[in-house]
C-alpha cells in the first residue's frame, strides 16, 4: 500500500501580517476565534491518516512551538512517527545549499527514515477543511510525477501573490504563472514521490538554487509529468493584513462558517480549559464570535473576540478582531480594529480604522 508523509514548509512565508508577526511567525497567528493558521493544514493532514509530519521553521517560532507542544492535540504524540519541528540549525561548514533546499538537505535523514513513498508538501496560508486522501488517490490514478492542489476564485487582492496554473487538454500542467486574470490558483500544496524530491533537490543544490518549488518544479515543467487536483470546497488565502481581516470577518456569515467548520470534520487546535464567557446584564452582542474565558459588559457587533477578552461597561466594539486576553476598559469605542494579545485599551479611548485598512495594535501594548 502506498503511503504519504506530510511536510509544512514555512521557509518562504515571510512576516506578511505586519504587527501580528512582530513576535511570531505567520503560521502561529491566531485565526477565527480560537485557532492558529497552521491548525487547518495540520488538521487536514491528521484527518488524512498522515501520521508523520515535519515542519520547516525559519524564525520567530517560539510561539509556534508553544502552540504545538508534543502534537497531542492533533493525536501526533506517537512513539513511531508523529510531529517533528525542524528549526534552521546548520552545522556543516561545507554545506552550499540555501533557501528551503538547505532544510531538505540538512534534514534528509528524517525523510530517509520514513517508510512512506510520497510526501505531501504544504504551507500555512491556504485555509481549508479537507481530506488530502482524495488528492493522493488522484495523484496515483494519473501516475503523475507531481500533483498540485488548485482551486478557483473570483479575483481578490490576496490572489495577486499566488501562482496560477494553466493545463492542456490532457490535464497536464503547461505553465505556472503570475497572471492575475487566471482564476486557477495554486494552493501551495502538492504531492511528490520521495525519490523524485531527492533527485530534484540534489540537482537544485548542484546549481546553487534556493527555492525548491520554483527552481526544481516550475523550471522543469517540460520534462516532468505534472497534473492538478481541483478543490471545490470552501477555502481562503491569508497572506496579508487585508486578507487576514476580511477572511476572519467572512466567517461571521453563517454559510461560510458552516462550510469551513462543519462540512469537513473537526479542526483541531490547542485545547483551552477556560470557563464559558460571562455576559452581564449590560452586554449586547450581535453577529459575533466570542471564545471562552471572557467577560462582556458592553456592545459587540460583527466582531471576533478570542479567549479571555474582558469588555467593560459602555464599550462599543464593531467590525473588529480582538485577540487573547485583551482588556477593553469602560467607555472605549473600537471600530475596524485588530488588537494583538494582551493589549489594554484604557477608559474612553476612541480607535477607528477603515475597512480597507484596519487599525492594528501590537501585543502587550497599553493605549
């Protein structure tokens, strides 16, 4: 039976969320009230019976390691296989590899130890709730060298930075471009045979390349048999502050929330044991997601409040995202605002951003 291991490659995911990535990598950024961005890819892998998962980290990964722990919340604390976090620790003075190829080269013993014949490689910016086994089965049926997971979108600004895929009549990929008019967006997820991964890695390193996908795959379209698998379910791309803000608030629409969290099975995350949020007599909450552990005394409209948020009296919060353990004191008014963790907004403060450019406060600040 053919089997597949998982790799979440964060090397090329830069600090794309501004203040929210001052102290954490993008994959560890809180999302949708109680999750982190990486939870969706990690949950998809575990639901797909992938029991060996590695993560290539780059920097600011303390928050990520704290969130993931031993992998127990994803049932990855196994004696054989499980979760491996592979930070960038290079010790070979003769190593000439760079970019994510350096991760592959210096951690190849991890891949060699696995009995899996295939590797599913992903980033953390594509948000979905799916089973990758359908992608894997399609890969085996077509006998492709590589199968790319794609989806089709009506154009949004965040898609400009995504690669687009063009296929011929036989379903083979003929071009990978940055054409903004092409609706067929590459998710950053693909399946490749482990032996081919090694051969392409060696070739790229020998030619002083730095990006495995661009230099090893895109540059070799003519000699590789590359196919696509189109995902039709709910998904989102989060690669900017604007997309982060818009895709969070999009989940306040019941249809979107239902499609992401109910139709594909459970999305796993680090378990919190807080008490339910307390709503006092002056609380007025409408069309919002409120996580556990908070206290609400004011008005919350069309907003997402993470765990442990305290909202004082006469407070008005609208179209905003408030991360863990923030404190909004009496009389404050927040509209189109993103607050990172542990921010305190003092009495009667007025903070107002624009829907196109929300006002952001970095963590541990008092305003």
